[in-house]
C-alpha cells in the first residue's frame, strides 16, 4: 500500500499532480473539503454534526474530520493506497494521522513538498483568477492564505523531516518534470515495502514444503520457528541448551525465546524482499507480538494464506509421514496426530479469525499434487507482491 501526503502552498500544482498520481498508482484521493461536502450532501450523522458547527460560525473539529477520513479509507479497500491533499494541516493533525494509520494497520509512506517561491505562487493564482471566477483569487486574499499556510505548515514539515519522511520537489519547473520527480520518489518508496506472508494450515497441509518453495521462487526469507530452534540446538548455543532442557522436561518454549530468534532473523536478513512466516503466530498473543515486531522494523503483514485440507486427508498424510525420515514427534500415533490437530483448532483458528477481520485471509485448496497447489499459491503471492509494490 502506498499512502502519501501532497503538500505545497496555494498555486504549487497539487491538484494537477494529484490527478496523475491517483491514476498512475491507483490511489484514492482524500481531500478533507471534498469529503466534508459529500457528508453534508448525503446528510450523514457526521455531516449533520458538521453542518451545526458551520451554521454556528465555528470550524469543523479534528474529531469529526478524522472520523470522516477513517470512514472514507475503510469504505475503499480496493484502493492501492491513499493520497492526502490538505491533511494534515497542523502538527496536531500529523499526530492524528499517524494514530489513524496505526489503527488501520498501515502507515504514511512519505510527504511530498512542492516548493515554489511566494512571488510564483501569487503570479500563478492571479493568472488563474483571470478565468476561474474565484473570489479568493485576488492578491489580498492570496497573501493572507500564504501567510496562514506558512504559519501552520512549517511545524508539519518539521514533523515529517524528523521522521525522514519528507521529500522536497522543485515545483517551479514544467509539469512533466515535476511529475517525473514525484513518480521516481514514490517508486523508490514502493520498492522499500517488504512482502510479508503468514502461511497457515493444519499439520499435514503441506505449508512447510510449500513455504520453502515459495521463499525460493520469490526471493523471500523463510521463517520457521521449529527450524530455528533445531538450529540453535545443533549449534549448542545458550538458547539451544535452554530449549533442549525445556524439551526434555516436556515444557513449551516460551514466546520470549521465539521472538528473540525471529527478530534476529529479521535484523540479519539483508537485501531480502520479504518474509514467509510458518509456525508463527500460533496463538492470539503471538499474533499481537508479530504485528508489533514488524511495526518496530517499519513493516507489516502483507498477505495471509490458509491452506485448507479435509481432516481425514490430513490424518492420512500424517500417518504416511510417520513412516518416513520426515516424521515429526506428534506423528507417532493416531492419538497424538488427533491431539495435534485439535490443538491447532483450539489455538490457531482464533488467530486466523482475528486476521480475517483485520487483513482478510486467502483460502487455498491444499488437495492435489504438490505442483498443483504450488501453482495456486504462487498466483496468490504474485498478486500480493503487486499490491505491495
């Protein structure tokens, strides 16, 4: 997803550039003025609240504006991102937007600041006034608007400068040159987006072998908690010795150990295009941990796939696996297999249901030959990568 704020003084060309960017990147255009007028026309609850405030001569509050923005974003899930024009106008609104983006499990990629000198702004607006018929396109009003813009906007720009999210573009050049610079910046931002896939499926669904094959095909880092723990044991690390002791006493490995290994994996994975998570999260608590861990590293979950296989076929697969070198500890008897499947249903299905509400979960039929299932999974991953970048 690509979320950007387009800034610039009156006459900088935000409207002209917005039209192209919305079309080029499949963004939804968010102008607080336009949205407010739509709510007023539709007579919605928020629109009526705003109408009462306006009728009393007041300014529409940030509380109403942010609700309208949230409503607009949630009603347009098909958009590949959002372009904010005219918001945030103050540094308080910058904090509000950050909080809203976190709530919606996304973030603002960057702010594009179209820079033009005051004399250019005045000249452009006066020229526009010759044909626009707008009452505010006169020099006195223009200078007042510019003064207000600079007073309110400088703290906003500083807010995003401090976060290294602001990019300045010379807005005095020809429209095509300005457009080319903006597109180049946004494409670089898209290229930074990691594609993070969480792969779910009951034991025996094939998620391990499919996950490894997908990671290899798409240049993703495969993160399997079981494999990482085994590696620590083989290398006789302090964590490995602790895990061995836990295994021998029949205890579960605590989340704090698993999280440390996952974070180390993320930090040491340089130049990867993203991650495939298998075996984590298994519980609701772990799902919150993963969301927080990815956000800490400036990323988020991109796609969730659940490989579905009928229960009887799962039991048959696991029973067959028990007679091979790929046998897992819970494959040794039918009773243990059933217990492991029940554990997945009790602990992991609620995680999938949570993600269904927040992210949407893609279900893929895991029956059939490996290549057949892999082809279906690959198509979903390709679509997911396109949506991210």
